[in-house]
């Protein structure tokens, strides 16, 4: 994977990253609510010797006081000092626990002692800081004096009374939110990268080509205007038909061009359209590709080769009666079941017909091979074949055709499924003409690098395009197959000369 793949993965999973970051912030806030608040109050004391009118004694006393500061710092942490504070305040705790809540420091080159006390309420913190100074004085009088108050030559004189803290020092809400957000963001990024690395779905054309060695010949975007009932686009409409399907129309034209120039000397005449699994849209692609080829003046025969779950006739708006299986079984002549479609004068449709008990054997028969060869002499044949992985029908048809277009769903079909589908083709000695990426989003991280948006500007140029006359749906022409195809070709040529 390249660096841009990781960036694409982060963009694809940005919602998860945002949600996890928000969860981290919420967890940080919830943690602060569960903690017991700690307030810190400070008090100070001045280490000094007893004053004397004699200047020399006062000087000696100042030096003695400075020499006692470090010793008094040690005394401040004694267990006996904590016991004195407990007795004065009537606390229900141990001296060891109380010592951990008090910090005594001495600023450099001073005789000041600063006491910082912690408690669960502002009042308790202030009272503890002040009581600790008094407890130190008692202990100093016990050590350096006779035990009575003020008997020591050097003592601690209380300074300003401790101020009442207005906010707790623990927990710090801002820090908790920041740490929670960072941790949540980190988990979100890790989740996105793991999903990106482990994602086996086809995301881009480059991925499909690198892993299969088969070229991507078309990328069909999602068309909001196509629903389950109207899955066809109108290639002759100025802007690709109703519902904003211009992008789909242009993508199909690009697919048509790629097929025509795939082999200039011997372009494919019989094209199977299949997919790894059902639901990839291969029938819709086959119908729309046939319409697009017919719109360019090419005579096209669309054959429904899916004898198990046929959909071509319904999609094209034609009656689903006798068809391919009946021709192969000898129950009907080809000229009796070929139907014109109102979508295009250059397009003939051969429905699937009745479902035989052995579709694979029927499609692989010599009669099927002869039928395809006969149709290919006069027209381009598009065959809608069943999926490759569930049944072997698609591979059997591809063996008798010039090749197959394998339709996959972008963001859904995995590389493993596509590889297995192509292996099925190769084992049947079939040829993969290319891969068609279907349902590509127009916007977002998985959108095609080639944007379709600017094509809308060119839709205005087709506003004066002439409409192609159509014939009623379901019209059956009683001529032979070759005469029928030749008539369609001649009709297209006469119309082109008149234009």
C-alpha cells in the first residue's frame, strides 16, 4: 500500500475517527465526574530566632535561623507533626496518609517555609495548611525548648493565613478532555488504518488492475435517476435522459469506445457480460451497453443467456415468451423470437425463453455455437450471462464468444471473488476483455479520479440532436435472422444518408 492509500482510508473512515474522538472526550469528562475533587491551600511561615536588643546577638540569631531552615524542612515531614495536626483538627486519618497530603518547601536563599495542603473541600485544605504550621511549632518547642510554647530559641512564625481555594486542583477538566480526545483520536486512526489494511474490497481501478493484470475498460457511476423499474439510460437524449443520468451515459460511451479500439484489426463482435456474483448489475450493464452501441449506428443483437434468472426482456420492456432456449431446442425459429425494441431501431433482442433442466449443456451445445456464429456475421452480439461463481454457464458462454466483460461492484466485490471469477474464465479457455467497475460514487473518497461533473457543461451541445424513430414494442419480424439484421443495417444507413 502507498501513502495515498492510507490517506484514502483515513478519509473513508473519518466518521469513525470523529466518533471515537468524541467518545474519548466524553470518557475524559466522565472520569472527572467520578473522581473526588482535591483542593490545595497554601500557608507560609517565617523561621526566626528570638529578638534581642543587642545587635551582635541579633546577627547571630539570624545566622542561626538560616542554619535551621533545612532541619525544619525535615521536621515538617515527621509523623509526630502529623499527629499534632490530627489532634488539633480532630481528623479521622493516619499520620502517614496526612503527611502525603502536605508539601513543605523553602524558596532559595530565604527563611520562608511554604506549606501546601490538600483536602476534599476548600475549608479543610485551608485549615490543614494553618494547623500544620502550628504543629511544626509544637514539635520544634519539644526538640529545642522545654516543651512549653515559644521555649525554642529558633521557631517558625506564622505568616499570612491560608487563602480559601476557589477551584479544585484535581481533577483538571481541561487536561482530562485533552487527553481523552487525543486517546480517542489515536484509537480512531488506528481503527481506520487497520480497516484499510485488512480491506479486501475493490476500491479503485488501479487496485483491480494491479492484482488481476486485467485492464479496467469502464467505470459506471451511480445514477440517482435510475431505479428498479427504469434501469435504462437514453443515449440519444441531450443530457443522458431523465434523472441526471448524463454521467452514466458518458461512461457507457467511454466503454463503447474502449471496446471498439481494443483490437482495431479484429474488434470483439461477440461480448459476454457477466459478474462474479448476482447483484453486481451485469444485466443492466449489458442492456445499456447494447443501447449505446446501437445509438452509434451499429447493429446489435442482445441475447439473454441467463436461462436461470432472465431479466433482459423485462428490462427492455418486451414480452417474455419464447426465446433462446426454444430456438436451441428446435421448438421455434430464430426469426420468430427475435424482437425489436422501441429503444432503438438498430437493436434486436433475443429473450431467454423457457427454463431448461440443463442450462449449462444447452448453452455449451453445438447449436448455440452455430447460432452465435450466424448472428455475429451480421451484428455485434451482446450476451447477458449468469454469474461466474455460482454456476458454470457464464464460463461456457465466454468460451464460445470473443471474450467477457466482468462487472464488479465498486466498494463491495472483493479481490478474492474477482480473482476466482477470472480463474473460472481461464479454466474454461475464455478471454477476459476487461473489468467494468459498477456503481462508482460521483463524490467522496471512493469517487473516480476522472470526475463526471464537468461533462454536464457539454450536455447543452446535444440539445438539437434529432430523435430516432421507433417501432412498437414486441414487434416480431418474420424474416430470417440474416435478412433481419441486414434490414436493420440498411435502415440505419438510409437514415444516415438522409441526415
